[in-house]
């Protein structure tokens, strides 16, 4: 029946599968192979002993559904009421197997053995000198040998029978069981051979069960010592495994006369439950893989549900549930172990090895229940060996984890010691550096104290020149005196503006916030601005300042004009400050993609002992209250740092007392930029001044009027946005800090309306962030307060349409 079913299944598979035909046929042949080893029952009833293999193919099998007791006085009536069958079903029942045998050797003691399945009761009936069914008499022997029949052999269904040489016997075997784990097979072999094999098997059985119970006790003691839950789970798992196999091999029925099937199945469920609890803790699943832990908990729930219905379903269903749950448990546990091993959890290697071993053994137990042939003798003993190896590998896994923890602890201790040594070295180094820092700090503190004195002097001196000159300017009407006072005011203004700008730029450089912002600029305008600054600083000095531009210098270059001014201004300032007589020359030349600025003066030069320190902050050639020159000592520091940003170089060729020669080389690209403007364009221009300070707005309006540019004033960004939308302006001069709407927001709003009028920032905020933000919101140019007429004129000429 199994063979017919399998052939029909394979035929249907080949017809309906979507794979290529050659692959379907190949796979079908593979599936068909087991049909050649499935048991069948032939009509032959004569067997001569000894023989090899099972007796299934040599006898007749009958089903006794009514559980009738045979009447040996009328055997033909009994036989007629039995149903001939080809196989024994897994659902259990009462079966009779009949065959005739003849002993052809001198051996008299034989053992009838039933293999490969669980059978509750087995009884053999041996009849002497029987040639036909009708001549049956009372059995000469009726030995028993089932699971619950008090077996002579501990884990084999064996029954002793005596067969005289050259005598013919009829043998009837009765099997009664509530379920069968697979197809039973029958053998008759000399008792001496079976005793030898059984002795070896019993030794293996005792060794395996002994190892399991010893490991259970050992790990329970470890739990009492460590209180680690995985050890107590592992111990209970081992106890459950021990009870299960103790029952499977008939020890309970032999020693305690117990016939409870619950002892077979329920401990298997408890072993699965506690094994799952063990590997959840061992593999740290709740912390590392909560999903896997929940799936494992689902298997536990399945075990509990199967145990709950144990008393309400047939035994064959219970055995099927045991196999199904067992397969799920092995698959889930092996998957968890492989995944953790893949993640690098080293103790999982023995865990995976153990689960693989028990998975292999379980395969030979589970597959025959679903109709596959038995591929190994003593499959249950083989499975016990596999499970014993599993518990040994799990014990190694626990030991491996302890070893890994020890190694990690030692490694952590080594790292801790190394860290401590490193910390001590770092502390020693830090103490040394702290001492050095304290010395440097004291030095800097003295420098800062001197700097504060210098700041107070440098700010108050030009302020005094400005305020005193303004006060006198109101009281005099002499044109020559007025001109002199105006020169003093210009000197004070230039000096004060220079010092303020130096402090702002130095703060930005300390914060490392400045980045070059390239734009096209006119080199003549830049040189004129430096010349104008120098003239303001040379008031009351009979010094000739000359600008000399080589023919190789182009009109326009691409670079950061603001930073270039801030680089050159302190050098020019120093030349103006230290010179008392003679001349200053600012030479400009172009060569190989660079601009070279030579600032040459006939001043005192740089002392030899100051050459390496002139670029430090707060350092001057002279210092203290007796210093001979003014300044904060910041200029060359700023120049050096800006040179680094522009990839420029600063070199001093100083020879005392013959003056100073400074060479500044800046990488700069020429630009072919043509922009012409006429005075008619400027004088017909109309500008919008956006400024909240009325004084500043009036000053700027007056400067524009001097240049012939008419203008309107808007006191904040909102007003500017409204008037810029309705009136046509040639320029918009935008302050940045204003109430209600600042200059940034106003510019963004104007640009969003599509107004393309040039917008020029006019602000006291000259820091890098402000200039960068101006570019980002759409402003075209940037003017720093205080505004000079020449600078304003350059901007107007640049952006005139």
C-alpha cells in the first residue's frame, strides 16, 4: 500500500511540477528509490534457518480488528475471521504474522526479535511438526517479549525459542500496540549472537545514560555555585532526557513494572522546554535577537499545548505531535545557533555542533514514522548516542563560554593595565606640559597686560585727536588751520579704524572661521585704497609715499579683495609708523600667476633679535611705557595668518639701518573684465539708502550727493521692500542690523520679487560670517563703515549700468 501510494505521488509530481522535464524525471527517480526497499509480503511461507535479513517477505500478515483470542482447537475458524494485509499501520492495532520455519543447523537456542518499531506486547506461538493449518495443535511454546512484557533483553523485543535441527515448525507472532512508530520487522537469529550484540548495546546504553545523569548533577552543582540560570535549565533538560530514554529502552517496565506511555512522551516535551530556556540564556537571545527568542517561546507554548491534550487524543496522534514538535525545536534551535555563530559568538560553535548531531539522529527516528524506510539498525540507540554527544557538546559550549569570558576578562585586565600605564604616562606628560603652560601663561598674561595698556593708549590717542580737532574746528575760521585740523581728524580716524579692524580680524582668525571668498576686483582701486590709508597715517611726516605698478599687472584679478587688503594694510601701516624720514614705495608686479607686492621703506628696519618674533601677537620692536612707536602688536600676526589662508608668502629683507624691504607674493588669476562708466552715468543715478541710524543715513546721503547721486532713505527693511517694488533705483545701500526686518531678510525678499538692482552692504559688521551671508542672500558688494568717499565712488563705478 505504501509503495502504490508513493508511485502515484511521484507520477502526479512529474506531471504537475514546473521544473524542466529532465529535472522532474531525475527527481522522480530519486524519490522512487525508497520503493525498492519498502517491505512487502510475499505468499511464500517456508523459511530455512539460518537466513539473512528480515522475515517480512517470507510470511503472511493478518489484521485482527476485533481483538479475538485464538482457539487452537479450531484454527481455521480463527484465520477466516482475520483480514490479510500488506503492512502494519501507525495507528496501532492487533496483528498476526505467520510463517513456517526449519532449523537446518545444529544450533537449538534461537531468539525471535521484532525490530524498528515500538510494540507494547509481542507474543510468539510455536507449533511442532505442522504441515497444514488444519493440523495445528496446542503451541509447544508461547514466549512474550514486548515493551511491557518484561523483556529478557533490556532494549530489544526478543523471545527465546528452541528449534531442534531439521525440524519444521509453524510460528505465529501476535503484535498488540496502541501505536507503531514505524513498520516492524521480524528476525530469527541464534541466541548467542543476540546476547553478544545486546551486551555491547547495553554497555553503550549504560554509558550514555550514565553520562547524561552525571552531567545533570555536575551542572546543577555549578548552578548552586554560580546561580546562572542556564545551568539549572541545562540540568533539568538532562534529567528529562534521561527519563525519556530510560522509558524508551524498557527500563521502567523491567524494573518498576510500569506500562505508562506518558513516561515515553511527556519527558520529551519537558526536555524541549528546558533546552529552549537553556539556549535562550546561553545565546543571549532576549538581548541580541528578541524575535528569535519569541519564536522559541512559541515552541514552548506548542509543547505545553501538546502536553495538555495528551490524555484526550489517541496515542499515535501524540507520537506524531512529539515528532513534529521535536522537528520544529531542532530546526529553530539550530537556526538560532548558526545565526549567533555567524555574528561571531564563539561559544555557539559547540552548540551548533551538538544540535547538528541530534538533528542527524532524530532524522532516522522521525522519517520512518512518515512512511520512509528505516535506514539504520537500532535507530533508537543511535539517537541516544547522538543525544549524548549533543549534551556533551553543550557542556563543551558552556565550558567554552567560561573560557571565552576568562579570556575576555584577562584581555580587559591587560587593557586596563595598559590604559593605567598610558594614563600615568599621559598624566606625567600633562604635568610637564602644565608647568610649561603655566610659564607660557604667565608670559602671555604679561603680554596681555601690556596689550590692555596698549589698547587703551591706541584707542584714546586717535579719539583724542578726533574730538580735540573737532572741538577746535568749530572755533576757528582760518582755512589753513581748518585744513590742518581735518588732517588730524583723518589721521585719528585711519588709526582708530585700523586698530578696530585688526582686533576683529584677529578674533575671527583665532576662531578659524575665515575662508576666502573670491570675486573680481580692480587692482588700481585696491592700491589707491592702500595709498589713501597711508596718506592718512603720514600726517605731520615729511614722507613721500609712491605707488609703482609694473606693466605686467592686469586691471582685474579674481581673489578675496577684503583679505588681500587686510594682509597688506598692517605691512603698509608698519612702514608708515616706523619711518621718520625718507620715502615708502609700494611696488606691484605680476609673474607666473601671482601678484608680488614690494613694500620698501627707509625706516630703522627690524632688529636682528626681533626677526623671529615679529609675527607673534602683541609683539613690537619696543614695548612698555617707554616704547618708541605706537600700535597693538597685532598687524603682522594678522598678515601672517591671512597669508596662510591665501596661500601667500611674506618675506623680510631687512638690513639695519638701511630700511626694510617686505616681499608679499599672492597667487592671483588675471581676469578679462571690461566695465566702462561715464560721469554722466553716475550723476544721473538714483540710490536707496536703507539705514535705521539717521546720522549714518544722512552722512551717506551727503557723500552720494558729492558724487552727484541722488538718494532716498528707508529706515528699515520693510520700508525698503515696499519702495524698491515701486521705484526704479540704480543702487540699494543696505545696512545689516535694523529693527523689524534686517538687511539679510530684506535682500532675500527683494530678490524673491525678481528685483535685480545692485545691493551693496554698508555695515560695521565686517566679520567673515557677515560677509559670507551677504553673498548667500544675494548682495552684490560689501562696504565697511566708516565709509570713505573714494571707496564709495569705486563701488558706484563698479555697479553702474
